[in-house]
C-alpha cells in the first residue's frame, strides 16, 4: 500500500529539524512526504528549500499565509492518489518503522479508520485500566487500544475512508476523528503502543513550554494552549492528566462524547479538574 504523509510546520525551526530527521531517519520506510509550511518567519522556509535532500520528499508547499492545519490537510489529502494518508506535526519525534506496523494493520483490517501512535511517555499508559474498560481489542493478528480519536499527528488512515467521510471542517482533527468513528470505523492506537515523543510535552527534554513564561511566549503557535485557554502550567498539567485519564479508561464508543452524553462527561471532567492537584509533584 502506498503511503502519503503530510508534514506541517509553523515556526520553531529547531523543532522542525529534529522532527524531519526523525521522520526521514529510517531509509527503509517507504512513503511520499509533502511538507507544508504555514508562512513561518524564522528561516524555516529557507531551510526547507535549501537543506533537505531525500527522494521521498515529493513537494514543499510554502504558503504565503497561515491557513491552518485543516486547509493543508484537505488540500494535500484531497489530491493524493496513495492508498494510505497520514499527518505529522513539526513537534513530534517518531519511532522508526511506525508506518510499516500501522500499514500492515490497514491491509488486514478492512474497517480500520484512524490508527496512530501514543504521544505520552509509556509509563503513563495504564494497561490494567484500559483492559478493564474493554479498550484493548483484537482484530485478527492485530490489537488496538481503541478510542474515538488519536493525537493530531503520526497516524494513518485509508484514503478511501477520507473520501467516504468527507473533508475536515473546523480547526482540529478531534471532531473529524469522531466523525470517522461514528461512521463505523475503528479508531485508536496500535497496540502494543508505538511511541511518538511530543516535544511540546512538559516531560520531553526538548520542551520549550515548561513554565508560565514559556506558555506566554509560545501560546500563539500551540493549538492546544489557545483552544483550551491554558495560561499557566497548573492549567496545563490538569489538562494533560485529563487527556491521559480519558485515553486510558474513557469510553471507546464515539457516541459517549456526543449530545447529552458528551455534556455529562464534560461536566464530570470539570468537577474532577477542580479537585485535581494544581501542579505535578
């Protein structure tokens, strides 16, 4: 199956260099790579034009304005002819060989939707909780930690699924992933988990957002900080733990996050956030 990856950048050239070295680091992985830069102002465009030399890079798009991720996804995926399409961000380091495992799962599981890599340190995965919630499921020779959505980076889906479900709308991939799950597809993380290091995570050695000043400095280029009104590290640790708890033991059924069920879940989460410790010890 042919794979077409979309790698999206916006400033933070040092992240981009590390992330691209990670993506291209395994010469045995077969894929086509389109790099889309959203009008960076820190030398990223010059680096992308002049410093990269890998035959798997099929296009470098230098947008004249920051059109956001969804526009880039729809443009590139909508014109792709590959069997599998995927997305990468410039703040993630991948595990070598990740495309092979997930591509094989797509070959073998007809209704596999969005299958991705785990973005938190592996010691924060609670297998016991996941199994108790019925989230680790077997499909032939493969297992998935099933969840309605995965992180917005380092995942693969069939192009036919994208064509069936339709283009993305809005600003984020989460709602789109729920659309895919509601359409009857299997979403989740390949299991045993394949790790992708999120360089923006506070536990990453590369993280630039490790204190309140870092949040103020990088808020404009970090989607989660903007969309969830995160203004302090206390907020950030709470939000992070909420996501981990959800991925570990939250329902895998998409309908649990929609309508009145979703409102109840969000209400319970707000109460838990109030009771949650304000900072990581």
